């Protein structure tokens, strides 16, 4: 198992990509801290991990609340004594065309998707520095490379977390800490349930592979980046999009 003995924190792990990542990491031998603002969803993910024979602990974490992050980090350290991987997966969307976007819509997405990544990484970096090892994985998006209509706020955050990864790769690489980003394309997550079927079909038609990604396919990439097999991958931005941007 490629993550045997590693301790991993995954934010936004209550559903979708985050849940699939928690399950994948546990299946690869990691001990997983399942973090989400929805405590019921945290419990469901922990249950799925444990049902699969993995080890997990659940934490209610609001990535905009430093106290909840600090309490989670303290809990992880008390239970397992180290932190090997942080997956900054938590994120939200509040879409609107720029001329119609409210300040509240802009600020909320920035607070969760950008400042939340800063908050969580800040909370673990000293631990990783003391270990002289660690892996930071940021969830960006193809929107974070190419932009997207109606997503000024979201695009700004997803461009921003790439900038963080590039900077951390330079600053922390000599300390044994790698930082990388993944840019998913269209993924089969619960958010699609609220979309008209016609829109989903249009999304599929845009992908050269003719289908949306499964959350597990994004999780597989995270697991590889967190493993020793990717020990020389630092500062990378990897599209997992089925070729939609070609």
C-alpha cells in the first residue's frame, strides 16, 4: 500500500471528491482525518472508511475559522503524532456574471476557497517543517488555468491556489515539503444533481473522452502525488480533465 503509515488531513471530505479521496487514502494505508463543515457528512465518510477496513477520525472544520482548524490539528497530533499530507479540497461556488456579482458572493468564495487554503496550510506547516517532510495538495480547477464565464470569484481563487503551490514549492522544497495542485475538469459530484440533464449532457459532449470524471479518478491522482512514487514532483499543476481543454 503506497500510503502505509502516513497521516493525511482532507478538507471538504464530507462528500464528492473529498470523500472519495478519504476512502482512497485509507485503502492505500493512510490514517485519515476527515474534515468538513457538515458533521453528519463527516460521520458518514468516517463510517465508509472504517467499513472498508481503514482508520479515520472525524472533525468538524470550517476552513474560515482558525480555531476549528487548530482544534483539528491538535486532535490529529494527539491521536497520530504527525501530519504527512494536507489535501486542501474544501471549496464552494457562488456564480454570477461579473456585472451582477455581489460583494458578498465574491468575498465568501475568496474566504473559503483561497483564505481557507492559507489557513489550513498555515496550521500544519510548522509540524511538517519539524518533521522535515510533508506534502501539500491544493484543489484548483481547469477554471484556475483558463477562467470561466460567470465565475470571476471562483476563477480568482483557483488561480490563487496555484500561485500558492508554486511559491510553497520554492520556499519549502529544501525542507522536504512538496506542494502540488490538481485541476479537475467536469466531475460527477452531488452538485450535478441540481443541474438540468441537458446541461450535464452538454458538459459530457465537451470532453474528448465523452464522459465526466468519477470522483475516484481525482482521488487516484491525489493518492499518487501523496505517495513516495511522486517524490520528485514539486510545484506541478496537473490537469485531470479527460482532455476537455484541448
